[in-house]
């Protein structure tokens, strides 16, 4: 071997590979040849034999949490369909970018208890209401099952969310079945929350692919919009000053209010009356209006400071703008209502 030979490297790089659409990526993953199918089916059958034991533990005041390598969705869904079919079941997908503790509580109030009657209040108020309901002797719903895929998901990791869920779990008539995949998931629970959850941990390694769990993750192999995702926006906002986050909050709350109003009765500007038809660019706020609100809130002292902050937001694609026919600049955040609510819940302002 000649030590002085010129080293040769391959010209094949990751950047030279084609960029896929999300649907193309999912189709390719689903068509990957299944390996060790017989062994995996046998493993699933062994886990299914534990269904009676899991139900016995639930009925004796414990909540169940499952860990191990591989997707647990199929196995836990089968457990819920075959065993937890006697009472209402709420399924929560913790890997969804739009999931939040407010969504969970709202679903319980509106779809299961059906006693919300347009009630408003904080997460703590709703949690207390649900807890008290399942302590009442005259309640219409005897007990409630909550199946949470990825209770350690990014949008469910906050202390506020875990505290709310732990309070519900401590109710003897609410049963929680959850899965975790993060190696440090156990660090979510201090002594108080761990006592409330009263977990029984089960290893249900399946070796099944994480197709659904990873479908919302960013990848250099998948074509994405230029705008940051929720996690990217939260990271950027976390590094900004309190005043800068305040500017974002004002615009965020404005869009949520307009979308909520449009959901009930359109605003006459072509906005769909349905929530999913409302476009972020249609519910923005004029530059001058936003500047006035920020000055009144003591977030900026002059127009130059305001423009400087907007420039930083624009550079990160957090805030966008469009021009009206009369030249008025409209500022908006390119996110849905649920995503905006999620950011407000997870960040401290």
C-alpha cells in the first residue's frame, strides 16, 4: 500500500438524491419488504395474551404506560377495540402537531360529558370540572378510558399538560392507557405526578415501523414548505426578548379571534364559515393597527424598533405580509388556529 497515493472519495452525496413529497415517502416506506414477519406476528400474539392482565390492572386503580422498540399503535388499538369497549374511549395522537391539552379537555367536555354549555376558562378550570364530574354520583357517564399514543410527544411534554393529565388520571373513574418512545420519557414525572398517574410500566417491543409517528417529522429527504414548523417557531421565539414575543402574541391572538368569529358566521370577505377554510393571509392585521397595539402595550417605543423586530420575524418566515389593493400592508402568521393555540399554550409570554 502506497501511503502517498491520493485518496479517492465517492461523488455520491445525500444532497444529490431526489427530494420526495410526503405522500411519495409514505408509499415507499409502506412498500419496504417486511422482514421477520413470522417472528413479529408471534411477538404480537404473546403481547395479546397479556390483555386480561392489563385490564385487571386498570380495574384495580392503576394506569398503564407502554414502552419498547417499535410502533405500539396497532397493538394498543387492538387492546382498546377488544377490551375497552364497554365505556366511552377518547383516543389522543400525541405526535400530531396540532394536539394540545386544550383539545383533549374540549373533546371530553363536548363529545363525552356534553355539559360544556359554552363554558370558558383556563386549562385548570376545565380539568377541575372534568375531575369533579367523574366524582359525582348522578353522572351519566360511569367511567372514561383515554388512550394516548405518545404521551411524551413534543406538544404534550409541558409541565402544565402533564399536570392536567395526571389530575385526570388520579380520578378512580378515569383510566389512562399511554405509550412512550423517548428514552428519557420517565423524566417527565416528578414524585407528585408519578403518584397521581400511578403507572404500571409494560415493555411491549414490537419492531413495527414508526410510520405514523414519524410522518410529521422534518427530513432532508422530504419536500417541505419554506416556513418553519411549530417546533422551529417555538425555538426562535424562545430565544427572543419578552417584548418581541409580546408582538407575536398580539398578532397570534388577533388571528385566533378572527378565525373563531369566521367559524361561527363568515366575515363577508370570502372567508369560509368552516374553520378549515379560513386562510391565515385572510385574517391578518394591518401594519398600522398592529404597530398601534404594540405601542399601547409598551412593547415598542417607535416605528424603527417595530420594523427591526418585524424584519427578524420575516427572516425566519414566522410572520409574512401581503399588499391590499389600496397599498395597505397586512401582516399574518402562516399557521392554522390550532397551531397558534398550541404555541400560546407551550410558550411563556
